[in-house]
C-alpha cells in the first residue's frame, strides 16, 4: 500500500498545476481542467508532474491510481471536494484512460447539482470500464432522478423509460460489484427506486440484501416509510 504521506508530498509539488487566477473557479477545480489550453508555464509544470510521478511510481498508470486514492482520501476523510477534484484532475492528466478519474468527476459534479454533466462522465467511465459497478450505480441514480422529474410532470412514458434504464443498471451493478459495502449501497438505492414506483415487495427484497452486505447506507426513516405501504415480510 502506498503511504499517504508520500502521496501528499508528491502531489503537493505542483500545487499551481493548470491554475488560472483570472477565473472565478480555478481550472484545477473543474473536471479535465475545463478543457482549457494551458499556458507554456502550465504545460511545463504538467510535464514536470508527469516525469516526477513516473519516476516515483514506475508508470503513469500507477501514478494515476495513486492520485485516485488520494482524491478519495480528501473527499471521504477530510470532506474537501475541491482538493479531491484537483487530485482527480491529476489522475486524468497522468492517465486519461483511467475510468476511475471520470467516475470521480461524475461523482463530484453530481454533488454540485450538475446531473447531466455527471451522466456524461459516468458514461465515459463505463466506456473505458464496462464493469465499473459504482459508475453503473450512480448513472442509475441519475436516471432515477430524471424518471422522478418526468413522473411529477405526468410525463409517464419518459418517466418509465428512465426508470427502466435505472433498474437495469442497478441489476448490472449488483452483478459486477465485488465489495460488500458497494453492494449494500447499490441495493439500498435500488430499493428507493422500486418504492417510488410502488413495487414494495421487491423493495423489501433489496433492503434485506442491503442489510446483509452493509446496511449503514439505509436512511433511518426509509424502512418505517416503506412499512406504511407494506409490512416487512417474514
């Protein structure tokens, strides 16, 4: 395992990587640096980062994986999405074929309410890794949100289309997920989608699966609400 302190030192060395003070949001806090061409100085810094990390980790791919690891550390442990985005950008710069970088972009922009942009990044992650369970899961979540929006507008055809796509993706994600924590999360979101559309029996089925793998993701109010529609099966 790569020691976090090594990562912190390494990726701090180019703290101004692809940064633009003229923008309201620094480009290194925008996915893929906003697709804005860098200045000669920025390009030089990019190359320095690539060379130094390859020397440290042996390849661009390994360095990209290290940046991904650090990105999630900042997001999950330090609750710092801005720095997490910087690290996902560095991972993308080091290895543009890394599906986890695009998944990270999607996850963070979804947190900013940019759902359509998130969908594009999740799809790109799946293009690079068709078995990326969490990209499937979060793409399903975005489709579920669209389904619900159409449902509230009484546009049932569109709602059903997105719901069916979401349910299909949850099924696929559950097949490819290999970590119990991921499965607990997937089954819970799957249950929420099913409940919204009145399939309470299947929702209970997924909740029980979520509890089996990792039930900590289940909102405390969800089971009582589901019980109002259908008592918990024995």
